[in-house]
């Protein structure tokens, strides 16, 4: 990276301090970035004061804390000895206003230093496509939730829960990073899905290539899938697991190929506000194959029950139970 030019001009130092604060808070911040900051902030008390004031004014200490350095700590502890007068308080308020005006709207845009943050969620049974400012799209499945941050250096999404299909706009200078559980997927421009389940995360690539980093790293190309557990260990997927089947929800379908009955009911249940149960846990080992419409709960259950010689029973508590005939 290019180190900001050194100057003792107060306003110029504030501009430089803003850039350093953002760089230190970014996930892409490197050891060389922090060493360069050390060099910059140690040049004078004016540098320390500028950084400390910007950090306090904008209340961004929580973002930069993860990239803390000794020099940064010294800068934030710097306090010039001034008499607290009404005039001084007015000066401080004026300075804060000036800082915000200096930053401008561009700083908080998707291409600015700080960038933009957003939170998106889709309710149970929902299906929504989110168009991001960089040209990428997030297609969110039922009961899903994500946090998005886009700034000058990178684009990042945290899958808090659920299933998301990503269509990423190509930008070699700003990688697209998707974090889910104990791992992350890094992409430049492609199409892939991330499904965060209670015990594992599944990544499936439809087009292009994605690097999945957990405790180890794997490169995936089109039609390849991988899963990792809560500890970041890669784990095997079912033999007939495919990107076509796992993304069928985008077309309003669910496709199962020799899947366990309990897994099938869990998947169907994600789209409906009713609990699906088995009267006998031993029934879970039954296998199900077929294509089902997401919205047709009753007909789906009837088809499954007929194929496995089961009955479908509605309880007074609102549950739906599959049992032996």
C-alpha cells in the first residue's frame, strides 16, 4: 500500500488519520499496513493527536481494536493539556463538524474508505433477491439472514443463518468474502451457494471458482461442493449430493435423491410454520427420491407417505406426524 504523505498541517493530518483508521479496521489489513501505521503515528505528537481525535469523534474504536498496536494505543491515550472553556468546547464541536464535512458522503459509499453496512433477512417461506451496489446479487432462501459490508478494499458478507446464492460481479481488486460459521469462501467473480446449517456449512459452486478456507483450504470449480463442520474441519457429503439438487429452491422446487426421511422432512419444514415429526425414530432411515413443490406441503407429505406405506396425522397441537400404517 502507499503510505500517506507526511505533513504537520492539522487538517491534512486529520484526513490521513481517517484513512489509517479505515485501513486498520479492514479485514484485509496486513502486518505491513500496521508497521506503516507505526511509522506514521510516531513521527510527531501532532500525528498522535490527529488520530486520537478522529477515532474519538467518529466512535470507531470498536472496529480498529482488532488490529491494535502499541503505537495506536499510545495515540489514543494522547490528550493535549488544555483548559476546558466554553470557547474550547465550541472549537471541539466545530472540529467534529469539520471532520464530518471533510469525510463527505463518498467516505460512506460502497467505494469509500469506510464503505457501507447493511443487514438483510428473509422470513420463513420467503425468497428474495438483493441487488448490491457493486453489481453482485444475493438470492436469499427461506429463514435466512446476512450482514453485508462493502468498502474501498473488499466486499464481505456474513451468513448469519440460512441459505444464500451469490452471483458475484467480477472485480479482481476487491475480493468477495463470504463468512459462515468456522470458515469463509473467497471469490472474485462467479456463482455459488452457501448453506449454513446447525451442524455444518455447505458451499456449492455453479460457475467459476471459489477458495474455501476453514482449518484447511480447498479450491472449488463449477459443479464441485464441500462442507465443513462447526470446528472448521472438512467433512464428507452424501455421494449423490449435487449443485442442481441443492439449488432447486431457486425454481420453487425441492429435489431429493435417495435422501433419509428425517433429512427430507427437515428440508420441507424450513418453508412452513408447522412441525413435522416421525412417530417412530426408526422411520428416519427410510429413503426418499423425487421432485417436490416447495409450497405444496400437504401433497408432498401425501406423496412421501404413499411411497413408504405411512400415514399422515394432524395433532391437536398443530404438529404433523408420519407413522406406520
